[in-house]
């Protein structure tokens, strides 16, 4: 589980070059092979939906030729927001692994718990706080530099 975050952390570091918040995500197929990876691209693309999770899910769907990512795992360095948590549910990923908790906007247990809402038709398995200190440090350093 710990190594699953490696590709997400790697792409998160690249976000620093564009001034985007360093969040990275990757979609792994059922065998653990990376199908797609993405980082935040809100600044570089002037796209409010340019979150790492959404971009990684889109690219994985394109790679598979299917919007349903059944059996796949989404790994992300930060707890998903409401938009991204909704995308996790809609994509039908089997599991979600994330690093740092987001007490200000998190929708996987911090403020809301979108992915476990029993009213929805799909609920992925969730593993939160994986390598949390490492993921949080990347964000803390970023915000310390811009403030």
C-alpha cells in the first residue's frame, strides 16, 4: 500500500514547476500497473476542474476505452474534495488510497464523506492517511513559499 503512492508523489512534485498546488494522482489497474497519472493543472490550464484526480481518471478511462474503472485503484496525495470524490464514485474505482487529510475541503471523511454515502450506488474501499506526513510536507512547503 505504501509504494502505491510513489507515482502520485512523483507527478505532484512536477506541479511545483507550473505554480499549481502539488497534488498528484495515479490510477492503477487491478494488477497494480499505472494506467494514468496526473497532477493539478488548474493554473497551467486555467481550468477550475483541473484537479489531479479528475485528470487521472479521464486519462485512465481513455487508456481503457471505458469510463467504468472497475477493479482499479485511484491513489492521490491529498484527500479528494467534493468534486473529486464524486468523480471517484462515478468512475466505479474499486479503491481509493490517499495521503494527507484535508480538514478544509476533504470529502472522504474530513468535512464530508461522499464516497461512503449509502445513498449512492457505488462505494469504493478507502485507505486514508497513507504516507500522510510525506504528502502533507510537500503541501506545507509549497504554501510556505508562496505566503
